[in-house]
């Protein structure tokens, strides 16, 4: 019998895979093979020939229906034989069929075992009855396990959505932070340009005023030079000519011009442009922002409320922004990306962005760009460069009026230009410090945001991994129970204790 069975199996096997043929195809040479095996063989050999006789074959691969039916019948018969063999399980002690089941010891029994002292006074029932009762219990236990599996699967999906939401939330917040700091940089650029424009306008006005003053002084100097030349020429002329023209000469010698005075405020008002510059810019910057003592949290705003981008306003809507993720998000704590006004002020004082007016003036005096009008006049008097025309005529001396004011006013004009250039460099340097402060603050806030994102993403990954392990455990338990319920009664009863005390162990809660 065994020889016939072996011969039959050999005839039903594929010559390529040496296993029972699947989806058999018939070649013209009458050999049959698995369709997949034959195609793989041809791909490896790069030639279409029979694996057995090596004959060339065509592209047509008709299905061998006769062989297919024989294989299906054989496999069906083998399955039934295995089931029959299992159903006729026998007692290992007495060799009798296992027809009874001991509920106390939870094991199948034969008729001889029932009468033994070991199982005397035990609760005994037929195998079919015990198996039916056990399957009912397993179904009752299986339903909660399946419900638990559904909940774990749903929570895993929510955690995955939460992780994606955290990434989107971090990206959106980063864009908002950059946009806010961009506004601050833009404000500084506009403010810097306005202050430099005011400085250049003042320089232009005072330079124009000095040019007009220089032109007036130049005309006066030219007029005085002509009078001096005429008087000197008359002095060196003949006496008769001098006497004849004496009245005319005296009239021309009369000078009605007042002594020239240096302009008050001719230099650039450096204190106005640099005094407490950072503080005044920061004070003006406060006008474009509004401090709110309460900051709304979008993560806990509720299902039907949305929070504005500045976190100070909220409105209700019909569809929740976060949906079922609210409980998940509530468990996460923020890192503290919001600083109070007091903290900002303390930080600005720490980095030294505020200088008092006294400090600014002390620095300006050190550079030596400001001289009072009194100091300028004193210096000019000590140099002895001013002589009135009346003194010259009384002394009757031949002198040349030095171009004091002609040289002095251009010097003042150049000082104003140098002063304006130096002030412009200082203004730019101060605004550069403010820009650098904003860049450092922006980078610190973005770093804190990225750190929080990384921590919460890592926390969500750990949660998802834990949930995934629980889901795998529950799936394995459900598969084992369902497989046991589909098995033979004897097999089910033999593993009943394992199913009751090992398989039906529920995993922990979703926390």
C-alpha cells in the first residue's frame, strides 16, 4: 500500500521543483510541469526546451486538466485521511479511543481510564460535549480580545496622526516665528533708513547754510581787499593826488561791515542722532507690538475652537481642528517659547543694548567732534587773526587781511561732513547690533522649537512601538484561538488548559 502511494506521489510531482505539481501545463512532448516552474526554468536557460527530454517547445502552454483533477482528488483524500487519523486518537496507556473528557484534570480519557482510581469521582463528560462547551467559552473570551485589538489599532492610527500633526505644527510654528522676526528686521531697516535720511538731510541743510555763509564772507573779503589796495595805492601816490582824493579815499575807507561771527549750531547734532539710540528704537518698536498677559494654547482650545496665529483670540467653528487628538496633545507640555516683557527687558539690559544719554555724550566728547561756539571764538582770538579795518587805517600799516574766515568756514564744513560720516557709521553699527540680537533670539527660539519637536516625536515613536507590540501579541492570541477552535475536538481538549491560562491573557491598558 505504501509502495503504491509513493509511486502515485512520484507521478504527481513536478520534475523541476520535485513537489506535487501546481497549475500543471502540458508540453507537446507529453511532459507536465508547474507553470511557474517551467517559466523560471526557461528564464534561467534562456531557451524554450523541455526540462526532461530537451526538445524545443512552442509558446503555447495548455493546461493539463486531467492531471490537475487527479492532484486535487489526491490532496482532498490525504486531508480526509489525516482528519480521520486525528479523530481516532487513542489512549497512550490503554490503546483505546479517547471518547471521554475529565473536567477536573482537563484531559481526554478512554473508557478504561474512566474506571481507574485516578479519575474516580471526577466530573466526566463526552468529548463532543466538552469540546462544544469549550468552543463556547473561547468565543466568549475571544470577543473582548478582538475589541481590545480594535482599540489598540485605532489608538495606533491616532498616534501616527499625532506624530504627523506634531511635524506640521512645528513647521507652521517655525514659519510664524521667522515671519515675526522678519517683521522686526523690516522695522529696524525702515527705522535705520529713516534716521540715516534725517542725518543726511541735516548734513545737507547745514552744508548748504555754510556754503551760503562762505559765499557772503568771500564777497566781503573781496570788497575789503579792493579797498585796502586802493588805499595803499593812494598812500604811495603823489601828495597832490593824495590830497585831491582824500575825501573820496576817506569815504571808501569807511567800513560798515560787522565782524563775521561763526554760525551757532553749524555742526551735526550728534546727540540727537545717537543719544539712547537703541532704547529709543526699542521704545518705538513697542508701538508695533501689544503685550497680552494671557496666551491661549491651541492644543487645549477644544474641539470646536480655533486660536489665532498671535495666540490671543479664539473663535468657534463647526469642525474641530484637532479632532480626537485632544487627549493625546494634552499630555504633552510646552517648552516655554514665550517670554514675558520683563524677561525681554532683562535680556536687552544683559547684552548691553541700552546706553544712557550720559554715556553717549561721554563717548562723543572722547572722540572730540563737538566744540562750543565759545571755544571756537577763544581759539580764533588767541591766534590773532581778526583785525578790523579801522585799526589798520589808524596805524597806517600795510597789511594783508588773512583769509581767516575763508579758511575757517570750510574747516567747519569739513568737520560737519566728517561728523556726519562718523555718526552714520555709528548709527549703522548700533542697528547692526539690534539685528544681531534679533538673529540670536530667533535662532534660540527655533532651536527650542526643534528640540521640543524632537522630544515629542521620540515620545510618540516609543508609544507607537509599544502599541505595535501589543497589537502583534493580540493578533497572535486571536490567531491561536481561532486555529484551536477549527481543530479536532480531541486536539482542542488537549490544549484547553494552555488556551485558558496562557493564551487568554489581555495586555495592559492604553496608557
